[in-house]
């Protein structure tokens, strides 16, 4: 169907006269009549009663409403494309989340909102297996990367200075213990970090998940001065890793968003319990180069703040830091 045929039908429906409509369309009456007949054949619908007086059929009147709307949408789309084409396009590349959690929800909603508000920026995701966030930044493959940490200010300061990057904290969440329902810790009213010292903790060996592994190691070293019993498994995907639940003595440490995910909820013999320990929190960060040149990064961070304030159902026990918590350590 040609957009020109829709417009011809709209004009004809206005005048209900082939000769007058053809004159306004700067075409011949036979040509207009041919186009309308072809449109009816394509739709397999009679749009007009061609009697002594031209009239719209009920189907024609209904089609007219949609035709007008489609024509306006087409004109708006053409104008938008031409406006974008006339402007200098900037590309903003964001690291794709490797796990569905609170941070990924904030990020996905921020990208969707940013695309609507900033159509002159080509915003897209990037993921590369086995690459850590800072590596992607240093290679120039992303403008905004993701990482997590258990509030290790020393580590953040060290990386910030050495790599010249800014850590932008978005959400701080309490850790949960995900384990077999018959595990001794599942019956405890309160679980503390000390309870996990001699318990095997499952961790993925995937390099992109290194920040979580290092964060857990640092958490135990800082809080207890000891090393946890980490069991690492190589998996193609994080989903495969979470399906590795055959060791009933071992536990997983996850955020509330991950604990509530459909994937983990499918494991009916597993339960999640919060770590009721102020030390056991994890913070998700956006990170970007301190010497960034793209103005779209500032606007994207503003969008993240708005999404946190307006579009996120905030979880109990979580702290949403937004722009006020941005730091360059």
C-alpha cells in the first residue's frame, strides 16, 4: 500500500467528488479513480458507493479514521528522521548487564527513556564475553560500564586514580543467602557474616563476574579478617551457574533482585534468606572515564536519576543513591 494512495483517499473522502478531489491533488480524474479502485482491491473492501451521489460505506468511514492517523504518523516520522539527519549524531554505548537485578532494571528503563528524550543520540548496548568493565572502557568499546562492590572505598579510590575513571553509585542492596531449603542456615532467624565463614559459597569463574568475587573476598577480609570458602565453577552463562545447585552444603550470595528473579524462583527446593548484617551490602555502579567528552553522558546520568526517582519500585532495605551519590573517589 502506498502512502500516496491513503492521502488520495483522504482528499476524496473530504470532497466526495472525483473531479474536485483530482483537481486539488493535481492529477486527472481517471487516474484518481484508478488508484482508489486499486486500493479497494488491495483491501478487498468497498470504500465508496458510486451512485448518483458519492458516499462512504461504513467500512470506508472506519478506514478513513485510521488513514488520517497513519498519514499524520507518517508525516511526523518523516519530519523526525529529517531533523535527526540534519543534526550531528552522537553514539552512546552502554555495557549490557550480565544479570537481571535491580541495576539492570534501572539501566534498561533509563536507556528506553533516554532514547525517547534524546533521539539525536544513538544509544546501544555492548557485551563481550570474558571482558571486565574497566577493560571495555579502556579499549573504548563502551562509554558507560557496570560494576559492583561491597563498599570497598580503598579499592574504588585505587582504581579511580590508576585508571582515571569515575564510579557513579546507583543502588546499594543487602546480600541474600540462596540455599537448599534443608540447609542449617535456612532455619535461622538471623544470618550474620560469621555464619558463612565455614560454609562453601558458590561463585562463577566467569571473568566478567570478577568484581562480585573480589567484592565478596574483600567483604570477609574487611569485616572478619578471614577468607571465605569460595567454590568457583566455569559456566557458559550465569543462568547455567545458578542451576548448579547439586551441592546442598553450599550457598549462593545474591542481591534481593536476583533472589526474586523467575530463574531462582523456579528452583522450588531452594530458598533465599537475607543477611541481617549491616556489613553485608553490595553497591552497583556505573563507571565512565573521568575525561569523557560526550555531552550525552551527563544527560544520561540525569535520566538515571529521574528513573530512580519516578520509575522504580524501590525495595525495602535498598538505598538508591542517584546523582547525589556520584563520586570520583
